[in-house]
């Protein structure tokens, strides 16, 4: 069994779409970060997205028994293209039909200049498969983003993208997925230690 501990990066306090734009995390909640570090397994490999909010969170939770892997750009958040940096209302005004369909019928609908749910999901799944094959039957702590974690929940629970988007994934939460070859169990979603 290979166990993935998906950690959402620390909060950015951004009030707009944040995809591939590099926005730093607020990691000032030292007590919460310590509880998170103490909750995670001692012997594990740690990987993160290459965006600073994930990289810095991974470095903050790194324990003495952890082995840090190189940052992986395939674990980046969904690419929102022209919407990145815009407030939700501005996106609705700019692309009213497209933005509604993007969230209500996620799949092949692409943000202008960005990527679709299915593109993100395939990108992340390929990275997970590669990392899992290099570290089978181990604990893997992955510090990533809201959309990235949701794509893996969709895959593990065999649910539709729209159902996955209904899940809550808070900053500094842990979602655990245990992979038993081709099937998965999900002991907890959005656990806040």
C-alpha cells in the first residue's frame, strides 16, 4: 500500500483566482504548522509543487525523518490562464457562459489560455503514478493545491469532477489516500490536525 498525505499549502489571503501565479503563503500560524508536522508520518518522502506557496509550506512541515524530493511542476494548481489574478465577479462579467460551465460541468471546458479539469487531472495523475512507482509501499507527503487534491479525490473515490469540486479542502489540511494497486481508500478528507 502506498499512502499519499495530501497537504494543502498555507493560506495566501488572495481574493482572486490563483493558479500558476506565484503567490506566497502566510506561514505565521506556527502552532498549526507544528500540529500538522506532528500529525504526518515520521518516515516519508516529501514532494511539493514548484510554486512558492507549496514549496515553503513543505519546507515548514519537514521533519527529521523526511526525505525531501525536488519540487514537481506537474503538481501545480490548475492553470486559469487569463482568469488568474481576477476576482470571481470579474471572471463572470468577462466570460459569463464559459465561467459558469467551467464550474458546473467541469471536464473538457478550458479557461481562456489555461487548462481544463481533465487536463489538470491527467497532468497530476501522471506525476502521482511516477512518484508512486519510485516509492512503492511508502508514505508520500505531497504539498499541493486545492484543485490538485480534488483531482486525486475524484480518482480515488471514482466520482464525477462536479462531485469532487463539492469537497472542502482547507489550507494546511490533510487528505489521506491509501492506494492498494488499482483501488483506493480515503481514511480522511480535509483533516485539520
